[in-house]
C-alpha cells in the first residue's frame, strides 16, 4: 500500500495492496482528484470517534489543547509568514543525508504495544520545484539508495518525513480551511495553534486496482510566535474508507532547528515522524528519528549532529 502527497513522499505497506500517489506529475496516468472524490463518495464516511481499544493512539485532533485567553491571532499573517519559511526551506534544500532509526511496534487486540523492532538505514532526501511552484521531495533509503525501503517483519514499510510541512506552502495552503485557535505552547515556547482541514486538491490519495481514494487531512500545527517556523504538525483523516478498511491514520511530525557553522544557513528539519495506523485490522505504531544530517546545496555543504 502506498499513501502519498503531491510532493512524492509515500507510505508503503507491502504484501497487502498497492496504492499509488495522485501526483500532479501523474495526471495523465490516473483520474483527476475531482473524479476521485466522486468515485469514493459512496465508500468514505466521517472519521470514527476514538474508543477504548484506541488507547494506544494519541487523542483525536478535535481534542483541542489549551491556549492563552487574551492573545490575539492574525491568522492570515501567521499563515503567510509560515509559508515564507517553508518556501525558504525548499529553496535551500538540494540534498540532505542522515542516519535514520526506524522503530516499529505492532498492536495487540487489547491495545498493547508489542516489543519494538528496530531498523537503521542511510537516508537521503532531495527537493525540486516545478515552474508552477509545486515542490517535490524524493526520499531514498538503504545502502542501495533505492526508494523502496525494506519492509519490517510485519510487511509494512513507511516512507514519509517532510511532506506535512508543505501544508503551509503557498501552492497547497489554498486547498485548506484554516483557523487560529490561539496562542499555545510548544516545548516551552509560545506557538500559534493553527487548525486546518483539507477542502480540495487533496495532497494525499490512494489508488487500488485503478480506483482512487482521496485522503483528506485534518489537523493542527504549532507555529512559533517569534520565528513563524513550523514546530509540530499532527493530522487525522477527515474520512475513513470502509471499503478498504482504512479506519485510522494519525501522524505526528516534530521539527527542530539545525544550524550550519560558518554560514548564515539555518533550517528546521524533522526530528521525528510518528505514524499510528489501523488498516484492514492491522494496527501498528512507527517512529522515525534522524541523526548526523549533512546538507548538500549549491552554496553550502555542511554537517551537524543529531537534531533535538
């Protein structure tokens, strides 16, 4: 199975079903996203409420964290400045390498996480941009540097780290309804809590046997009040898809600052990416963490250690 975005990053579940990204670059190969929405209208329902058996999953996005009572949020200003930071990130990134640690835990019927399985891989991500402004991220893993990572023993392979940042890229932001919940807290720093829900032009879509299943995202981002960098993004599905038994997909991406001595380059990069999934009765938790980043760009080749 593959779940992807227009920036060409995927989640793959091997041995279950094959799903292909509805990417703008693949427009001639698959139906339009609008057609996909119509095709799936009869098989998608509103996301289910969490139950006792979902205790292993963080609270649903609709559970709002507390915010300061008197802070005034200028929504469009926050979105605009965050978008500028994302654009700058995409402009600076040519190729990034790292050591990646992947922790996988399957979930029992009672909701208990099983003993973790640990994998380590060489990781490379590169960025490119189309003339229309759409940004593409390509990820590669393993010594062979191919883009099909080896699955774990549960036959699940996940490819995803950078994509959720693009929600605030001007190319995609227009497809989301956004609201500011107020001034919250991100690791002790004041951060604007931005609630978003995808309305059109779905970033993520599934294709199974030639049939498209758009995956609308709803979620929350913490955008730092002083720098307008995205510190955290958390998402749930807008709708489940009973026909393929996709019941739950919860994602959390944490970002941290990485600086490059001797240059004025500073980038906010993923420090961890977490996925909680319930698909065809298969439930699992996966965490990706990164260390020893090296940045290759036109003007700079620098190295820094583990992001914290």
